[in-house]
C-alpha cells in the first residue's frame, strides 16, 4: 500500500509530514510526501512559516503521481490560495480515497493557513474529501458558528458536507462522564463514536487520527470501521506520548504490529456486539490470529487471559501476546496446516440453535465426539489436537466451524475459523 501525505514540514516531527511518515511506517505501508510549507516550530514555540513555490509544489506532485500507484491521499497543511488551487488542479480527477485534515492552528499557537485562503480551502479542498476530519475548533472556524445546543454537531457537520465533503467527522465535540465523543455524518447516516477522555495536552494526535483513518478506509472501505480504528489508535498514541522536548508531549504512533492492531480492533468490536455475553462459554473465550504458516502457538497471537463475562457485560482480562492462547491457538494450528488461508479463530458457547443456524446457511461444519477420545490422549492433555485432527482428516473444504458436544466434566464448544479477525466478526454476526 502506498499512501501520500500532502502538508507542511514540522522540524520537531510532532506533527505534519514527519508525523505522517512515522505513522505510515508503523502501519507497515510505504509513505510518500509532498511538502507545501516549511515551518519553524518545536514543542514550546512557533516561529516562521514559508510556503514552497508553485513550481516546486507542481514538480513534487508530478514526481509522485506519475511514478507510483497511490492508494490514498491525506491533505494537511495548505498555507495559501496558490497552494490550494495547485493541489486541486492535480487531484480533482483522482478516484482514490482522500482524507482532508483541516490544519488551521498549531498546538504552539501559530496559524497554519492564511485567513484569506480559508474561502479557497472551502471551495477547492473540501470537495476533494472522502472524509474530512476537523476538530471542534476547526469545524467552528470553517462554518463561522459555535457548536452549542442550538448549533448542534449535526447542524455544523451538514454545513461542512454541503461544502462538498462526502463524509464528515468532528472530533472532540463533547466530553461527558469521562468519555470524549466524535460526531460522524456519512452520506446517509449519523452517529457518535465515544471512548475514554485522556487529560493530556499533546502534539500530533489530530495528524495521527487522519493518517490512520486513511489507512483504514483504503484497507477496508468502511467509514465507521475506519474511524473506530483511527480513534482507538489515536488514544493509544496519546497514552504512549513522550516528553521529548521542553514543551508539550509528542504523541507516539501506535503498535507497529499490524496483526495486533487488527485483532485488537476485532476484539473491541466483538465485546460490543449486542447480547454477546450469551455466547461466552463457562471456560470463557479467546480470539486468535496467526502468522502465515505458524509452526507453534508462539506464532499465534492471542489473549494472555480471556474475554470474560460479568453478568451481561463482556470485557477483556489480559493482554494480546504471541503464545497467549493454548487451546484455541492449537485448534488454529491444526486447521492452518491443512488450510493455510485460515489464520484466525474464536471459541464460542455451544448452543443447539447456533448449530441449526449454521447448518441452514450451509457452512462447512465438522464435529468430533469427545466420548471417543483415547485415555492416553486425555492424560497427555492434547484433546484439542486429537479432536480437530479427527474432525477434518477427510475434509476437502475450509472449515467454518468445528464443534463437539462435550463429555463428562468437559464443556461442549464451538470453534469458528476464518481468514482474518475481521472475517471472524462477520461470521459471528450471521449466526448469533
């Protein structure tokens, strides 16, 4: 994946082009850049801004657009009208996702766009946006209206959408009960995204949010999922921020292990499924994701504890680590050896109605009888390996699920398999 960032240079690497390249690198994608302006700033103070010339801007754009297959573009700092019009000229016919992050003011106080250029920003840059990601302050500047009970986030977002952006997310519109909310307006739906509020002034969180959102929309095409992914990883980057200079802390881009990111987000989505507690077995649940062709459970990512239920609430007890799961990871290892495309699995509570639904939609279903398990296998503690091997020994199709009905003192169980954690979630939503 090749992602292009168009924006200003920040010598402190807390924001701007440098931050985007770091973020893209953490996501294991190739980052390209087109610099629109040079700034002099650090974690405490803002100095000077100099826009690049039209000639060098055009040369940069031509260089990357003619040589690389660009999968997505982020537009950040665009200092003046000449920069804005030049970018519009080169991107107006491009049919790939574009995230617009309306950079207006630096954390350290400097203006990052000329006031006279805001009109052209609305006319030429906003219409390019697949998603535009202003914070509350930026949304108020763009609409010249304060967000309040009369001018709701929805009203402000609709005004920005009328400027040409397909989808609008206004970040940080409300802080309530230790939660911070983003308001999202898609083409035909609206909703809030909420997560914990972290009381830490930082540099770079907005840039990380838009860069990760770009990665998300290119990878999975879904607006809500991309923004949830971006919000979670932005919060993680704030938690991991570091005091590098003498002023504000700098956000530290999230975990570089993309598999860990994907599984973490899928687990988060799993815990939010309505009434999912009804599908958590007594031994609790683990959710795993492997490397390609894993040789041992040390190459399978899982939860060191479990996904547990407490009444109707479902929560994660433990952390993601390679080798974190034994039983579900072992089942995945056996299946992956025969069907290498299967890299993710989860265990669910055995319910007759669930099996009936699965059979009605004609999934590839396999089972084994634990009452037939040899005593030497039970003593070795390798029941899962024995059972799964027996279940698929004559199979020619990828298994969607493997289940057993239990034995004396052994809980019945369903294990669901898929190519990725995302596909696991899709399958779960079809059968619960």
